[in-house]
């Protein structure tokens, strides 16, 4: 069992809405004819439609709109950067503040679960078989769309659980596992089969291509980028994904340092530093650009700041300092070209991005083989963008098999 580590932001998010508060918020909606909020969602979730249903107290209809459009509706409700998507587009912003679309979505997904609404059912079998490699967000979305349209879909996943980054790369405080598990349960209800602990390599891909009518490869980016500065080989230098996975699973050999430096300015860096802090470390962030340039969700940055974690901006790591094979500190160079920084550390976590694992590097596009998600773009993207990719891949596969 993973231990839930609560950040202040997560505690706030956990509170959620009750029915009265949800109705109050929905009643602020202007029911816009052109609904810019709906245009603002990459995955095609239709806030205008579900908020309209909610206003008329049609909770089931509202929840169904969300689930139909977004296979990972619960996860998106917790981790979507709403302020850059649907809420940014909301017309109500011009009057006072945007509708809290994310909180309404969270409320409705909770109702769906509590009321056992069970919207998902397998489609009428059409005799076609699809293999999806990887059980991350894009693959899950692709599989669900196909299964509910009658395709027999099997997902092959190297880990023991589905969810990819949702399960192994995001803190439970930001995205509780029960939320991920519920979304995956609805995907199962649509008829998707899973084979866990099943790593597919290039040889097996060849076999799957013969056995299945189409194969979707959405394996994400799981290889940490190489750290190339002097000292990278020292004990105490960690990569973010292994760090989070070990902390989240409470691995026996996982030990948080006393003085931890996290390098990076994305959400993963914020998750790593929050984890280290909450496990008792003196944790800091070192980031090579300004905070305004950081790719992290600003609510996450604010949560980190509220925890009293220092963020050293505009300093790039230059050398990892060590003694007897172990990390003792970090030397970083200022962006201005003349300042420098030396910080004490016994653990340095690099959250500087991931790349494709070797098995699928250079995978060519060919008939019957489709790719999507982060591996297609070569960088981590939001969950909702991965859902959009998976839905698009499902449409492409259906078109190909017509
Ligand atoms: S843009 Fe805002 S106010 Fe208009 S329909 Fe969407 S949520 Fe309602």
C-alpha cells in the first residue's frame, strides 16, 4: 500500500464540492451559445453540456457526458491545468471569475462512482482484434474507445498495474490511486482486457502484428535523460521517475536524504521536492530559468512555495560535488554568466525530462501499427492531451480497418 502524502493543495482539492455547492457553482454558468469552455478541452470533454445538465439537476446526464467524452475523467479532474484550458476560455472570467469546471467535474465523477452509474458497456463484437502496448493514458483512451465500439482490445503492460505515469509518476496527494483505479475500472467495463507484467519487445511486436488486426504503441517515455555534468556517477544522484516510484511504493531500499536538491521546473520536479520535504528532508529546487518560464502547473509551484521550499531560479547545475563516492553538494552557474551557487546535499534528484526506452526507439510508421502519446512527441504532455491522442488513434484505427 502506498502512503498518501498530503500537500496543502491536495488537501484543498480533496475537500471537493457537495451537491449544494456544485449547484451554486453551476448556476453561475452563462450557458453560452458558443461555449468557449468546450473548445478549450483537447479531449473533447464538453463542460457547457454537462454544466447545463447539472443546472437542471440531471446529475446522471451530466456524469454520462463526462464519462462518454473522457475515459480518464476522474484523473483529469484532479490534475488538468484548467486555468490554461477550459477555465481560461470561460466567458464568466470577463465578469468576475471563471466557473470552477474542474471541481464540478470532480463532483460528478464522485457521484458516478457513489451511485454505481456504470455507463460503460462493450460494443457489439465486430470480429476485429487490437493490441495496445502500454497502459498509460493514451493507450487506455485508445483501448476504451475501440472496445465500446465492438473491437476486442487487449492492453499489454510491463508493470503490475495500469495507469502509467498516473500510477507511477504522480504523487497520491495530487492524484489519489483510488481515482486512477476508478477510471480504469470504467475502461474494463467497456470490455478492455489487460495483461500485466508483460513487457513487449520488438520481436514480440512482430508477432502481435500478425495476430492482431492493428497494434497501438503508446509506451510513453520511461528512460531518464542522461546527466552529463561531472559527478553524475556519485551515489545519491537519482532520476525523478525512479525516485517517485520508490517513494510512492515505500520501497524498502528507498531512503530520503537529509539535504535534497531537485533539479528542474516541471510538475515532476514539484512532486519530487514535495515528497522529499514531507518525508523530512531539507529540500530545495534549482531551476535554470525564471519561475514564469517553468513548465509546472502554477498551483503546484504555489503549493511548493507554501511549504516553505526555496526555489533557486536561473541557476544551471555545473558540477556535482562528492567525497568517497557520495554526493556532498552541487555547484551551479548563474544565467547571468558570472554568479555561482554552492549548495550542500546528500541527494540530488534530476527531474529534467524523459526519453523513449531503447525497445521502441526509431519505430517506423507502417500499415497496421499506430503510435501516440508522449513517445510520439518526445516530451511529457498533459494527461488530457494524451487522452486526446488516444481517442484520435482509435478513430484512425477504425478508419484503417473499415
Ligand atoms: S464558457 Fe463558462 S460560462 Fe460559458 S458555458 Fe462554458 S462554463 Fe458556462
